[in-house]
C-alpha cells in the first residue's frame, strides 16, 4: 500500500498533461481528472426509488415485503446505483484494482445521494464512518480494502463540497470469520454463514455509547453482511447503524 500515493500522484500528473477519453463511450472529456463524460454519467443506472430500509429497488419509496416481515437491524441503507452494467462491471474491477478510474465520480454521486437522503429525513449525517472490514486472510491476498478506498473518497468529497468532516475509523470493527465468497451462496446460506462474522470493540478515544455510525461498502446483495456488521456494532453500544454503498442488487440477482 505504500506505493499508492506515488501511483495516484503519477496518474494525476499524466491526466493533467495528456488528453483523456470516456472509459465507456470513448468520447472526449471536459475535465482531465474525470473518467466518464457527462453523457455517460447521466445515463448510469441511478437508484431513484427503493425500499426505505434496505434500499432494494422498488417501483416506489415504500417498505419492501421482506423488511415488513423481518426488519433489518441497521436503520437504513443508502445506495447510489442499481447493480447492473456498467456499474456491476466497474465494481467487479474494483475488487482487484484499487486504481479504478471511475470510482472518484461514482463516489461523488453517492455523496450527493447521502446528503439528499439525510436532508429530506431531517437527520444529521453520521460523523463516524467505518469501511466494511475484510478478514485478515482476504486482506493479505488482495492487498487493499476497496471499501476503505471508497470511504476516503467520500470523506474528501464531504470535506470539499459540504465542509463536513467524517471520522473514518478502522479500529472499531473487524471481521473474525472468513466464510465463503458471498456470490457462491444462496440467500439462506448467506444469512446463516455471516451471522457472527464481525466483532466491534471500544476504541481508546471514542465512546460508542449512543453513537450513530455509517458502514461503507461497494455493493449490498441480500443485506446479510450489512445486518451482521450492524448487529456487532449495536451490541457494542452504538445507537444507530446506517449502510452506505455504491450499488444495490435487485430481487432477481440477490437470491443467488
């Protein structure tokens, strides 16, 4: 990870010197630090209507049947996009490449979605954000946590655009069970296998009692992982847990 700042600086310098093209349509870009043109950004599959609790795509902003039957322990999930092309392919690349060029613009869209959601609910945005932890074995193999990169970009956006400082913490929650890759499991297997996968601990300089936090991830599928990490944080004394993610799957691709 030590090489990341140097590589990022090198990429920024090359973008400032060389003309760029949109990574999707190959059209010209109006800014050197963008990867997507304004047309392609506008055409991305935004999540405009969804369940008010779990953010699964719906025809209107109601509570889905699953949440009415068994409400998740997290307060709400906020997602910017539907998990479908080209968002799905970008997220797949993100799991193996920490330098995905589109991520900066996508995180800005998510930040705006977060801002609007809390404004409409007349609630304060959680000041403590936690990247969804990876098990140490997966972290060793991959070399980076994509949720941590997304957290950093969100923090920069809120600081620059909204003059809001987010407290990014990686010392509050950790994953203690590795488990199988979630996309290989059924919804029922995910729910049972991930139930006690996380543990939250009281850090030295932050009191968790009565705290509202946001957990950041790239994509939410069944919501099993989000529910598990939220349960661990609530057991540790946190008051409310919200989930922020780039994309949310729909019914047809969250059950497999």
